[in-house]
C-alpha cells in the first residue's frame, strides 16, 4: 500500500496519477467532503465532465463500476471501490462568490475553488478551467417531483473511502471542503493514498 497523505482542513492538493494506478480518497474522521478534479496530463484542456459522465451513466448516483468521463468523452477514472455510495457531481466548488451567496454572515473563504486553482496552477490550470468537481462524500438529495436540491451532512463515517483507477495519465486536484453546510458544520482533513 502507498503512503497516506493528509490534506489539511480547508485546503487542497495537486498531484499526478499514472494510468493504471489507484487513488483512494479517505474520510478519516467522518462527515467531510472532498472535491476531486481530473485533467489529462497530455492536454489540460481535457478535463473531467459532469455532463458527459451523468449522461452516459444515466444516473446521478455514481458508485462502484461507474466511469468518470472527460469533456472529450474519454474515460478518465473508474470507481472501483466505494464504502459510502453517496457523492455529488452536480454542484460547483465553493468559492468567495458562493460564500457571499449562502453564508453572508460568515467570513468569506476562497473555498475549494480557490484551493483547487492554487493547487493546479503548476500544471497551467487557471480559474476559468475549473469545472464542476466530483464531490466525494457530498450528500445532495434531489426531490424527484420538484427537482429541488438540498445539501445535507455527509453519510460517511470515520475511515470510509472511495477508490478510483486512472484510465489515462492524469493531473488530480483534491480538497478538504470549506463549506459549512456540506460538512455538517465542522471542518476536518482528508486523506488520500496512491497504489
């Protein structure tokens, strides 16, 4: 097994992931979201796509066996293990703007958007190149009749994880989410491991 790395509270990390290697995102304390982005290492204009993925999967409940596709319709990651089964691929990374919108009485924070931008800058990724992230452990139920979204605390418990296998050479951005509602009102670190 690979070394376990920690992403501190309300921060992010960027790293490479070779095709065929596995990335395990771990919630060490429970009830903590982690935003994940993936870019082709050969061309960072090829990026993970919520729209393509949900279209091809025909479900918003992505879990073991599902592929995450790029904006060029190529598989980037396959979910090969998932102890939670509830993640989100609809909502944008939190940012100064979303903090002003949803938390006007709290000090604004650059959120996952700002953390991802900083972590991915060494690979030439700019803010305008950040799409909807795959939000590991985020609990966003959708009302089937009205279509209304709700953000509830994650159902993940301490030690729960999701494992992805890379289908191409990738650049990965990963965070410990900064939005209060997404994490049950508290902020905790995220762990990850590459095997």
